[in-house]
C-alpha cells in the first residue's frame, strides 16, 4: 500500500491480486445472493482507492482492509434483515479426485450451514480468524470491541459449531 501511495501504479494491482479472493469469500460468507456480496466487495475496493492519500500504516494492510469490509458489512446488515442465509455450496478444488472433491464439497456445505447458525458477530470472527489468520487484537479493532469480547465470541462460536456439526457438546 505504501508503494502505491508513493506512486507505484503496479503496487495496487499486486495488492488487489493478493487480497481479492479472500475478501470476496469474506463477503460471500456473510451476504447472499452472491451479486450483493460482489457489490460489497467492489465498494470496499472503491474505498481503498478513495482513501489512498489518507492511508496510514498503523496496522497491517489486511487489518485495515477488513476494517473497511466490516463497516461495509454493518451497512449491509442495517439496510437488510440479518436473517439472510449463507450459501450452502462451495466449489471444490479443480485438481481433486472426484470422490475427494465430493467429500470436500459435502464437508464444506455442512460447515457453511453451521456458520449460518451463528450470529453475525461470531460468524465474522470465525471467518477473520480462520480464513484471514488475523489476531484477536486485529479482530477487536475491526469490530470495535475489546480483545476479551472477541475471545468470548470466538469461544461461543466454536462451541456452537461443534454442537451443530456433532463434534461435541
């Protein structure tokens, strides 16, 4: 991001390529149908472009990007009913053998259904922690809550997922 701010036009393309898939998955996990997730995805990249001259490297770029994404997600929740379902399909890798791909698809579907049972704040923590590998502190900053709140929400989310998936109490 700093290279792009300094005038390296190719730096934005590298940033986009590095973060686009994960950011899109973030929105698909929270917003359906996919075209609405795509709108939110585009809105966040537009915000990145607009904030270019105001960017300050106070945190890793990914944490800043997901803060923007979190705000866009909250705008979505405020404008729509929060009971929208998470998609129950997820594409399997192209290179997987058919039987492995089918098993992965089934497991992914079960996980997405289980994620849909979580409150939005808990679902977001799971996605940011497991898919984006953000720290609890970074997630707390994104959600605007304390680290202990994030830990508590994560603990409740994991317990609920285990319950729904049949992997424990």
